[in-house]
């Protein structure tokens, strides 16, 4: 139950409190003359399946989400990076993907790790809202109204994405399993990874589907979820994953939701003042609009880059300095559209439960929410002043590198010298004036002047976007999954 609802009975209980209510109501009337234009609240119909996916589909998706069976080396699940006890993210700036051990900030490399994940693991709150038009920080999975491909979506898999994916959220679920760093692993380690590296993505999906089909528990769950079809496909698995996420990560019971449904007491005075700033002079609503505080558009706001980057850009300075043949920038939406306006632009994040989803920014550059908000006040100055060396990144133990010898692919740990050159990449862009300037030049966020007490009010408003039930949803993790592997993250101990 959320905080604001527990206010309700006491408001009606005594005279003193009724007086408080009267004065609040007066305040709200005064507020409305100052025209606080807030979005509509959320309803079942705003979510996929009208908020109620079929139970068998949900249960299948729930098991798949936490079962490492979908990773090439059977060593990581979706839940490892999207942990329901850590705000549906993992609490670190840049995750260690497959090959790591442990969860959250204590996760470390075990074996076979070649790099960090270049972007911050997105939180999944309300990801099943119908208003989502694209997936990922750069929106590279998106609905295709022109139906260029049989799938109905524009994605990196282009014509290879099969038809039958019910929603954009289902289309997204086809991709983490193909990423070598996230879930697939490296060529030669397993047939999924090898198929991906050889550009046979359909084979990679089919291989995973075959694995599921050979697992008795899944045979039953798929039969229950898809009673009219024979055989198991990864498209079905993706539809189930979407059904699960859409319901499990719905989160619309915050004090702000109470306020939207007409309960003035739901917001503290400070949070209400923050709402005025957010929807008024601070200009946040220009981009953070709608019930989820996102316009689903892409904006360049000069968030500093840390980490290895997405391999974008044409700069070769790191390559020359380190000997690692790699580009270091992350040009964001530009790499999807190749339109100059999209350089270094990222999708406006939803601010629902934002207090729980740090570190913040597309690469987790900010581990303090107030610092992230203050970045918006003068984004270019903030970029210039940013100290990338102070950003905590989970330490990487052993790192392997891929080399070819006698036409055979081998991996070996980096020696000390190569390792030092490798580590440079995490701060390369921020430390190179020319690369930093490209980010500054692309910035489209106008500076805004706010006093310290106004920042405090904005922070109170962001806090009021937190649904108390979102703090820990680890009860979603099943105790056992059909593969017999240990679910990830660790399930809660059963109550005695
Ligand atoms: C190794 C960590 C990791 C694993 C494992 C992982 N993800 Fe993610 N997830 C991420 C990162 C990082 C992003 C953002 C990537 C980007 O923008 O390029 C992301 C993005 C997403 C998004 C898009 C959210 C949005 O707002 O657009 C969804 C949905 C999602 N993941 C679901 C899943 C599912 C389902 C699985 C399992 C099949 C999974 N993830 C496995 C790290 C992970
Ligand atoms: C020009 C559009 C725009 C405006 C105006 C704007 N933001 Fe943002 N905001 C963004 C984008 C885009 C990001 C993500 C940037 C990135 O990761 O590179 C973001 C990120 C954030 C984040 C981090 C969320 C996360 O999950 O990482 C917070 C918090 C935030 N904004 C709050 C605010 C507040 C408060 C205001 C008003 C003072 C505001 N924003 C104004 C576009 C905007």
C-alpha cells in the first residue's frame, strides 16, 4: 500500500486534521489558478493486455526472465541486470555481463569477460505501457509503420527478425540473447555465440528454442501458454517475456499518482512546490512529459561519456595510443538515423521510481541523483567540469582478448601492459578535448537558473514519483526454474 493512502483515514478522523484538509484544499485552488498542468493518471487500458496478461503467459515469462538457460553459456539471466530488488536495474554504472559472478555492485568477472557493457542497464518500470514507441537508450528497436520487414519492426536484425512478435517489448526481448557481452558469450564457447558471430542470428534463436523444447518443465509451460500451437519458438518466449515484464514492473501507485487522482494530501508541500517547478519554470516537462515523464523523443543533453563506448565515431586516437583497434564514442541516436540533429541524443528516460534506479544517465555517469538534476542546469559547463576518474566502475578482474593465430581464434588474458592500455578506454572520451567538444556542440538543453531551495523541491517531487511497492520486488524471482540452473538473481529465502 502506498504512503498517501495511509493518510486518508486520519484526514477524516479529527477536527484539527479537517482544518488541515481545508487549508490544503484552499492551497490547491490557489494552485489551479496558477494553472498547474499535470498529466492524466494511468489506467489498466494504458498497459499491454489492458494490464492483465493471461496467467500462463505471465508465468512462462517469469521463469524465462530469471532462468540462465537463455544465455549461451547458461550463466546469466535477464534478472541479473534487471534485478527486481535493485529498481529493475543493477545498481552499477556499467554492468559486467555474461562471464561475471555475483549481483549488483559486488558482481565481478569470473572468466571469459572481454569488456564492460557500454551503457547503463535500463530500469524496466512501466515498460509495458502502450505509449512506448521504441526500446533502448537510442531507440534502435522501434515500430515500423511502413512494414518494411515482415516483423513490423525496425531493428538491428532487419529482415531476419521473424513475424509474430506481439509488441515492441517482445521485439526487444529477441536482442539481449544475441549480445556477446550481455548473454551470448564468445565465438567457440557455445553454438549460440558462434551463430551470432557468423551472422546467423536465426540459428542462434532456433538453438535457444531447441534448448527450451528439450526441457520438460518448459514443454508444459509453453503448452499451457500456447495451447493451439505445436513446437516452441523464441518468438513465443519473447511474447511471454513481454507479458511478464508488462505486469510485473507496472508501478503506478506513487504519491504523485495519488495527487493525480485528486488527493491533494498525497504530495508534501515541498513535493508540490517541486511539481510547480517541474511543470513550470524549470522546464522539465518540455522533455519529461506525460504520465511517465518522458516524451519518448531523443535529446542531446551533454551527459559525459564513461566506459568503452558503442564503437561509434571515426576518431582513432585511442586506437593509436593503445593498439586496441576500437572506436570509443557513443553517438547515441545518430547511429540509428544518421541525422546530424541526433548526434549524442538519447531517449528521455521515464522518471518513475527514479530514486531507485541509479546510477543515472545512459552510461551511469552520475551516481548521485541531485548531481544528475544539477547537470541539467548548465549541461555544457557540467560536462566540462566532470571528473570521470571519480566515477565508481565495478572492478574488472581478468580480461581476455581475442586473437587469431594460424587462422584459429584464441582468447588469452591481457598482460600488464596491454591491461593498462585497455583500461584507458573507460575515460578516453572525457579526457580528450576534441571528443568532449563534440558532445558539448551537440547539446540542445538550454541552461536554467534555479536556487538551492528550488533544487530541494524538485528532489522532493522526484521522490514523490517513487511507488513504495517498487523498493523490493524480489518476490517475483521464482525459487526454482525449469532448467534446474540456479535462478538469477538469488531468490528470497522461502518464509518459514
Ligand atoms: C548484461 C546485462 C543485461 C542483461 C543480461 C539483459 N539486459 Fe536488458 N538492458 C541492459 C542494458 C545495458 C540496456 C540498455 C542497452 C542500450 O540502450 O543499448 C537494456 C535494455 C533493456 C530494455 C529496454 C528498456 C527501455 O526503456 O527501452 C528491456 C525491455 C530489457 N533490457 C529487457 C531485457 C530482457 C527481457 C532480458 C533477457 C532476455 C535482458 N534485458 C537482459 C542490460 C541487460
Ligand atoms: C531537453 C530535454 C530535457 C529537459 C528539458 C530535461 N531533461 Fe532530464 N533528461 C533528458 C534526457 C535526454 C536524459 C537522458 C540523457 C542521457 O542519458 O544521456 C535526461 C535524464 C534525466 C534524469 C536521469 C534519469 C535516469 O534514469 O538516468 C533525471 C533525474 C532528469 N533528467 C531530471 C530532469 C529534471 C528535474 C529536469 C528539469 C530541471 C529535466 N530533467 C529537464 C532530457 C531532458
